[in-house]
C-alpha cells in the first residue's frame, strides 16, 4: 500500500465525521476501535518500512496549488516513523483509559480529529501542509481543555491557543520568506521541505529565518521562557488532554527543529548551539526546582515534563548522531512515560477528586498495583538504567559531552534533581501510614486502567533493555541528515562542528 | 459654426454598457410589476433579482478583455471584469437572505429590490471606468441607493445609521470631487490614462508636488471613508450595527471591492509614477487600520460590532496589498475578497437568523455574546458552522481566509516588506482572540436564557445560503488554484 500515509492521516478524520452518527452509548467503543485500527495501520507502516533506507519513504506528491507551490506532499523517514506510532499508540491508550462521562461522543470525535492533525504534522513534507496540520491541531485541543477542564479552563485554553498561534504566525512569515528566496533562485514556487533543503542560504538570512522558526517551535516545546502556558494547560486539562498534550503535541516543536531548523539552517544552528544550550539547561534545572516546590501532583509531572523537554532540546543541538538520535528516542520515551504518568495522576484524581499530595500518603498499602506501575513509570522518568528513559537521556548526554563537558554536567544534574522530586512525590503519596480516612477505602486499578497501563509498562521495559529495533532506523536517518548538513554548511565553524561529531560517532 | 459630431454606432462599442443596462432594466421591470400588481410576494422579487443577476453575470463573462467603449469612458480590463463578477456573486449570495421566515419591513417594498439593482449598476459603473466623472456618478448612484436600503430596515438605529452614513458619504463625495478638480486643473484631463501621461511629463516641475499632494490627499480621504480606513473608519461600526445583518455583511464586502478597484486605478497610478510617499501614506494607514481596529474589536460586547471592527481590520490588511502595487499584490486583493466574501457574509447571515424583534439579552445590543452562549447545546450544527466561520476569519488553515492571508503576506515578502508580513502575522494573532471569544461562548459556556431566540429567523433559503458559504469556506483548498490562476491571468492581462 503505497498511499498508506494518506490513509493514516484521513482515516481518523473520516471516522470522526462518521462518528457524529454513532449513538452516544456506543461512541466510546467506536472510538477505541477506530484508534486501534489506526494503531495497527501505523504498525503496518513500520513493518513495511525499509529500515536500510535513510531517505523519505511512502512518498506521495499531488500538486494542490501549483501557481503558489503548495503540494500535497507526504513522506516518512526513521525520525518521524516512531513518533507517528507513538502518537497513534497514545491516542489509543488515552481513549481506553478515559474516565470522562459527560459528552463522551464529542470527546471521541474531537480526539479523532486531533489524531488526524497529529499524524498529519509528522508526515507532512510540504511546509504549508505542515503548517495547516500544525494550526489545526490547536482547535481540538482548545475544545478539550475548554470543555472538560478544571475551573480556569477557559483562560488556560485561550492562553494555550493564542501563545502557540502567535509563534506559528511568525514562523509562517519565515516559511513565506524561504519560499520567496527559493523562487528567486530557481524561478519556481515551492513549499516542499525537500526542495528547501537544497537551498544554501547566506548566514545572515539563516540567522533571521532560524529566529522566525525558533519562535514557532520554541513556544510549542515549550522552551524557557515561553513555557508559561504549559502549567496552566496541564493544570486545567482533563487527563486525556494532558496525556495527548505531553505525549504528542509538545513533540511537534522538537520535531520541527529536527525537520526544519537543522537541515535548512545548518550554520545558524551551529552558531546557536550555545544560546540554545543555555536556555535548555535553565529549562532543565529551573523547572526541575519548580517541580520540587509543587504541592499538586499533576503540576509536578507537568514541570518535570518541561524539564525533560530541555534534555531533548539539548540533544538536538549536540549536532551529532548520538545527540540527535538520542533526542528522537527521548521524544518517544518522554511521550510514553509522561503520558503514562498523567494517566496515573488521572486515576487517583478520579477516585479522590484532588491532586494535592498532602491529601495522600500510604497509598502503596491500599493500591499495590497502582503503586507498582507508578513506581516503574517514575523510575523511567528519572532515567533509571534498563528503562526507556535511560537510553535517550544517556545518548543525549553522551552526544552533548562532545560539545561542552561542563554544560553536560549541568544538564546531568537533571537526573539528580529529577530523582529528588520524583522520589519525594512517591514518598509523600505512597509510603508511610495511611493518615487520611478517605484513602483507606480506595479501590486499586480496575481492569480498564490496568489494561491500558500494562502495554506502556511493557514498552518501557522492552525499549529500555533492547532499544535497537527503534534506535537503528532513527540512527540511520539522523546520520544521513548529518552528512547532508555537513555538505551543505558554508561556514568553517559549522563544518568542523558537524565533522567532528561524525568522526567520534564511528567509535560506537 | 460648430461641426456636427459624427459618431458611428460601432465605435461606441455599446456592448460594454450591457451589464449595467441589464441591472437597470431589471430594476425598472420590478417597478413596473409593482405598478401593475401591488400584491406580489417578496419571493417573486427576490427570484427576479436573482435572475437579473444571472443574466448580468453572463453578460460580464462575455466581455472581451481590454476594450474601451462609449466615447472611451468605459474601460473593460481584467480587474473590471473580475470585480464585476465578484460584485454580482456577492449580491447573489446576499439577496436570498431576504427570504426569512419572519416578515421584515424593508422587503415588503419592491423598491428595495429595484434600488438594489440600481446600486449594483452603480458599482459596475465605478469599476468599469477610468473617467473620474463616470466613477463619481457610479459612486453616488450606488451610495445613495445603499443609504436608502439601510434606512428601509425599519428601526430607530437604522435611520441613525443611514443618516450617519449619508453625512459621511457626502463628505467623502465632496473630497472626491475636490480631488478630481485638482487633478483636472493639473493635467487638463479626467481620463486617468491621460492624467498619468501628463503627470509623468510634469513631475519634475518645481512646485507641482504640492498640488499632486493636495489632489492625492483629498482622494485618499475620500476612499478611506469608503473603505473605512483609519482615521476615517468611525462610521463603520455604528452603520453596521444599525443596518440589518445581511446588509452589514454585504457592505463589508461588495462596496469595498468597488472602492478598491478605483483605488487601484488611482493610487496605483501615483505609485507607478514613482510618487513614493503615496505608498508610505497608504502603508501607514493600512497598518494603523488593521491594528487599531483589532484592538477595538477586542473590547466589543456585541458580536455584530465585533464583526464590523474585524472587517475594518481585514480592509486594512488588503489596503496594505494595494500599497505593494505588484501583480501579486493586486491578485491578493481580489483573492482575499473572493474568499472573505463567503465567510463574512456567512457569519453575518448567522447573525441574521437570530434576528429578533425584541432585544432579549441586552438593552443596548442586538447580538451580545451572551446570546450565543451554549449554542452547541441548542443548535449544534449552527454552532459548528459559526465556529468554522470564526476560525476562517482568524486565519486558521485550511479554511478560506487563511489562503487570502498567506497570499497577501507572500506578496508583501516578495516586494521586500518582510516587516509588513510580520505586522500582519501579529495582527492575525490579536484578531484570533476575539474570534475565539465567540467560539468560547458558543462551545464552552452554558446557555443564558430561553433557547428559541438563536434560530428565530431560520428558513430553507437561509440554510441554503449558509450551507453554500460553509462549503466555500471549508473546501477552499480545492478551488484556490483555478481561482488564483484566473485572477492572476486577468490582472496581468490588464497590466496591473
């Protein structure tokens, strides 16, 4: 099936449209079935994916607006493949574990549309199509936060929308400028990213364009100091919203850096290593400290999620195969782990309708299964060896060590601080005697929750022990991208940086 | 002894007048029908008007590009054809909105429809001439008819709106007349192409700049009134509020298309002559218009006023494209309006179906935000459609206005105005807030009062119009390509 990508993008959308007809009572089963089929389709994509080929596969190209250079252009490579699978998996698991009771049908339909936009962003190879899905993804999320969220939901959803919208409009101007430069050089209008890769831009252009794209992506990641929308969004969003937001939507930003900024502006990217690394390290350490100060369990997870996004950013700007490959892997692990953690917080919130840690204590004796799974996910978040979190974090730090040992050490403190606040959460909530009467009668995980969490635990352990099947295709595409960047770079600094990285890479 | 003027009928090329004559004849037929039988139902007049517009559309489509006629005062070039087509299409969407389920005062008069057709003829004269006097005649025909149409909506604030618009319009007309007089004084001609020739020769004379400045400032003021550009925009929200919702939507699109065509002819000429400060003034006005109107829209409590300010802001957006004076910029103007037309008329039509005789939500406003609170529970499809229109106006892809926006921005970038594109981007972000506000009210709040008010006026023809607007809004990605290539071809064929 050569057009599997179109099927992947439009299947959930069509299912969403048809979902309006499905009866309210059956909407949930409908949603889960559709999401499962979508997940199986994405697995099919993986099995028919040629891991030896580092380039774009399953390419589809239909001119949409030829006069303006917009084409319906999709493709997938090792970098995007697993993010797509992760997105479909997390949608499925999120739907399975969903505890919302009111307006379930609206939620299912919204989630299916959201799934379309998520898959669309990661398979789009045309900047306008990318932008289209990117912007469209805001709308379902706005509705999810605004309709099912906490007391401040309207404020949180509007802040989320406007923040991201503003950043991406600046990015749009950047895109239009690249298209203009491309038109000037070739006489043809094109928004195809692969065409844009071929552009060798002067350094000052690269810097300005890098800044424009940076605004769009950094707000989405969210980089310090643009992260202020995220705690609100997470704090107010329903569990399913937080799961999708943390697992997939944030990855759009980091994916954007890998797909656009690095290959299109290699010289500017190399020049920006230090500023971005500094921001990332501030993000890692500062938000980790903020996380420690939180009393609300969900806010801890939210800030820790921001903190881990800092590690991903650091890896991307290591400019070598370990760093970027590690980042892409870390995107997957962050998606699965933080998604699972948000689901776990949702579990206790459904039972107690509070997320305050001082309300809990001794949960381990009342809810043993819950405590075990929470513990495993927590360890994975901290980056314990043999869990999925370790692989990515280790590779990123290894990669960035070649850039700057000192900054790597600073970033490495994230593991220590992470361990401190995560274990503090665990200690406060799960250990000790059960002090609060309300906690004594809590039910352990029910079948629905168990069966949505077990697959995630299995993945966490499997990819922690044996990451090769995922890491190899990623590494392949990343290396190809680095070779390309090296050829394209015009300044000596950039060439040295990328070359140096390549030579050490062979040791592995 | 005066030589008798000898004109052959062929040299008049009367076919160039055909479209306007059809509209005028249509108006006269309606008046005659009323004389014969005054008990005819409005639906007859609506359909007759629609039919006349269809013929008019066909007549325009049949015109050849770049022809002159009627003592060379008529000019059929690419932009006049596409603007006439857009004017007619806009009118065709507007007129079925008269078929509401409730009765309204204005539609019980056949004169409404006759005036409407005369107005269209006026717009068509405006866009098919480069003769300053004929343009003036067109402007006045159309404007006087429009004032009356507003006032026919039998309400106190409709009269207020009509009088306000009339006074402002009279002032604008005076500015226009004085500006044209100065141009005539400078060049001895009122034909724009001759004006351009003479000005090009005289441009280097000392002291002439002050007169050119005077003429262009007067004309700019006149068109800033018509296009509701800052600082001449203050009439717009009140007039839109007073006019009936469909007419307000119509005013935000069709008269502006006509005024833009004239502006392209006049100010494009100035910019082509290398009078750079005209461009700068237009740019400054455009930027101020989009920004200030956006900020004003943020604080509105009434959806109709919000939409009024939003259409001012959109006009500012498009005015910026005019300042670029490139083929792409001019294409952007028409593309933007072609897309904006459906979405904006659709949005106003959604207000129209909720038009109620008594103000039930607020003593001051007809359409406060609270009226639409919880619309998703009352009328789910209506809420989704209105939400789509709002997202489209905010510039969320893939809905129609987004393509207009990026085309304008691309045109700005191509002409080296990257800052302008950034200003436009930031303005779209500000604008997103007030569109979102309505979405928040519709989707995320609980209904305030009894529920029948929001679809009080709904009828099948209205549903059809709104459905058409929705399809045009959602499916824009599929017709953008032919639209752009047609517009671009027509515009470049006429040398803009």
